[in-house]
């Protein structure tokens, strides 16, 4: 259910400890450590979900456990290690930024209990909801940190909710064209360009999806296109000043087009340098934005004579927290 970002005035505020309603921000998940063992454990849970890989279990499970996990866990662990945040408050960027975002949203919604959870890995969504129920929470609003709805991500969160009895829950399906979210993304691009200069082109890179999902009616590409156009319009960009593309593809089947890699090659061939890139489908920075885009694709583009300048995700920026808080208020009505 796309939610309006218009914020209503808050009722008398309760402390989070006394709140009867919780807001649960859900992200995809991440390994606990940048090690092959931790990565293998995480990928086994993630890639075993039929929502993520909808292949025959008889064929997929042996391939996953005896080929993919043994071969991929080490290389993927090294990628995580390259972006792992240092220090006692560090760790996986996705985990750190998601936790900080939940804290920022809690500041905006002191009348609710705001927590975060992961669909795969820890803190597990089911365990988080059970703990809220046991702690006296009477209802929960679940807000997946996926601006665009997809059966491969948002529906997987709904699957998990259905398996946790005893706690009434509602879920925000998407916020791909929410005005406050669009404004927050546009403002972040504007601020980055004010500090670093304006590139010759803006690339909006979204996570990819197999084309057959869209062929079956998944609204994800439609949401990506609508959100990208809204961001471009908020920036006042002409149609030829920006491009939408899809990254993170794997396997041999056809995925959504155009690919980010091919788009960068085309921009390089046109002589466009430098190029700014932002990833609006990701609420917070993670492996796919930091290692794949800011490092890997930047090196690929540099080898072709270009300069790819990555614009960070919204992370725990005040405008991001305010937009999510407004979405929660709208979904909860008088409760928030």
C-alpha cells in the first residue's frame, strides 16, 4: 500500500518502553562476519527461499549446497571484508546503517517502539516479532526497507509474518513514489553534486530481477521506473540527462534491461565523463552498493576512461528517518 508522506500531528507521546505499538523496519540481511563460514550460513538461508530462487527443490538444493555454496562463500566473504566497517560499533554496512536508521526513526516516533530486523540472518524477523509479543506489544507495523515492491523481497517478508502467531501485524507494501522519500533522494543527489560537482550524466541503478518475474506480473520494474522518473523530475533533469539501469544479475537467464554494466559501457562510448550514480532501491549502503558499484563498477568505468562517482544511500539521514516516520504515521492513523 503506497503511503503518503504527509505527516499528521502526533498525539500525547508515550515512552518506547510503555508503547503498545511497534514499528519494525525490515532489511534483507547480512552475514554476521566477513568469513566463508558466516557467509555460507547466510547464503544458505537466503538462497534456499523459494521467493528468491523459484526452481525445483530437487534440482536447486543439491546445486546450492554442493556446488554454489562451496565455490562462492570464500569469494563473497572477501568482498564483504573489503567494505566491513571497523571499530566496536562497526560490522556489516547493511547491519550498521539499518540499526542507525531505526534509532533515527525512533527519535521521530517516540510514541512507538521502533526496532529493526532482517529477513535473513540476525536479528531474525520471526524472533524479533516474538520478542515484541512477549514484551507486551499489542500490534506491529512492518515496514520493509524495499521502496519498490517485489515478490522476491517484499512478499518474502509477508511469508515470515504469516508464520508468527499471536501478534497482529500490518505491512507497508511499498513507498516507491512517496513524495518525502523522493525528495530525500533528490536532495541527497543535489547535495552531493553541490560538494563534488555535477557529472555529465546521472545513472539510477536498481537491483536486477529475472525478466520472467516481471512477465508474471511482478510490479517491481514499474515501481523502479516511476520512482526514477519522480527523482529525475524533482531534480529538474531532462530525459537525456539520466538513465535507469539494473545491477547485480547472476546466472544465464534473461534479466531486466538495461544492465548497469552495459549502460556504463554505452556512456563511456559516448564520451560521457564523469558520471554520477545513485542506487535508490537500497535504503542503506551494503555490499551491492559499496563493493559492486562504488568499487567494482567504478574500476570498470575507469578502465574505459570514465570517472564513476557514487552517491551514498540515504542511510540514517534525518530526511530519510522523517520520510519513513511519516509513512508509518499514515499507515497507523490515529495510533501514531
